[in-house]
C-alpha cells in the first residue's frame, strides 16, 4: 500500500511565485526550531533543483542538535543586534522572500524591517494562526497541519520536484520535533501519512531520533538537571513550572539556542495539566513557553500576553522582575483550569 496522499493542496499562486523566482531568500522565526530549520533546508534544495539560487538568512543560529541537517553550511545568520550591510544586501538582492513557520512579522526579529522595506514580494508557509495576512503578498497557513514541514512537503511535490533523501530527512525532523516525536495532540493521521511519505523517500527515524534527542553535551544535561530540580507546582501538581535564569545558562556554558525541548520534560509530572518555563532573556525580560494536555488549552494565556502558538503549545514574552512574571502566568493558568 502506498503512503497516504496529502490532505492539503498548496495555492497555485504560491507555487507559481516559487517557480518563477531565481533568487529566493528563505527566512524563519527568531531562535529557529526543528520545524523552521528543516522546512528551510528542504525547500532550499527543492528550489535549487528548479534552477534557482536560493539563500537562507535567520536572526539566530541553528541549534547544535540540528547542525547535521546543514553539512554544506547554507544557513546564514544575520549580525546582531542589527543586520550588517552584507545582510541588507542579501535581502535587497532577493526577488522573493519566503517566510517559513511563522506568520507574525515581529517573529522575524531585526530582519523584518529589511524584508518589509525591500522590493521583493513576501510569501508565507505556516501552520500557525495569522493575525494580519494583508502584510504578505501570498500566504498559505493551515492551522490543522501538524507542522510547517508537512506543508513544505506538499509544496515540493506540487512543484514537481522529486523528494530526495536529504529533503526527506530535513522534513522528518521538522514534523517529528513539532509533534513531540508523534506524542502531541497534533500527531494526527495527516502526521503519520506525511511520515510514511518521508520514510519512503529516505528518512531514517531511528538514526534521526539519536541525532536529535540522544546527543546532548554534558553541560546541557547538567543544566537540564538543575532546571528539573528547581521545578515547582501548585493546585495539587496540576500546574508545574520552572525558571531558567541567565546566570544558569552562563554558569553551565550553554547557549540559549540549546534549550529547545526543556519544557516538554516538565510534562512528565503525572498530574500536570499546564506546564510553563520562564526563560530570562535579559534583566527584566522573559520568554515564557507553555504546554498543556487533555482538554486544557493554553493558547488564550499566550495571546492574553501578546504571544501566540497552538492550543496546547504556545508562548509569550513578558517584562518585569521574576516574581511579577511568574505571578501573572500563574494567575492566568489557575483561571484556565478552574
């Protein structure tokens, strides 16, 4: 039996834009994750096959555990805190900007003003809610899709490009990491159908699991241990949280990009319905990641603080001292489960 066909069909206008582009520039959100990186690299290779000269430019570095997806080093990272003249030139030379895994302009960080102010049309491929699609020339957003990588697979096939093993590998990582290796609620029949297509094209789930989840440094492992040891709970353990302070990252020598996945381990508490992780970005600035399970959803908590995401995986940013930030999130979480 052949793998299940795709559920979603990319808009013809989007496919036409991609076919015509000769110098497409691919971008993803700040602190890119497996879905963003995998989607970029797979689409990059597909557009190369169409004769284009694509580029990838991100605001932050690729997490070390996803580095194996990019052996050629095609992912470029913009200078910080502001893009360099070379970064500006990369954007200016593009004839199409393709934004992957976000439809929120602010999540492109300092690159958004360059993209918005350029002459190239902007298209989006995403599986998150889009608040204002009018800022893009084309957008394909399917919130029922398990990952952006799943949609990119549909795009590649829609372009008539053969899915190579490196593309399948990148997209399997995108899909598997965004579904918690098929444990989360978004691991739908579409997710398994997509996985079957990618395995048939050359993805190796066993080796990829080892590369992504069993290759941590001892420093990252010790940092995770400290974070879990400091976990707290209220409401009979129905709400569980921890804090990752800048001092902890510096003391263990772990870059921010390497903490992806930490929050999901807090869900190991049996009674937990809502878990969150507050990460100190700088004094008085925190990024809060939220997860939930069962019938509980936390999207409204994140949006209430100006963030977003999915029903059971979302995030936001808050300013204030640590206790103020925790108090605000805890109040919202308590209201959600009552």
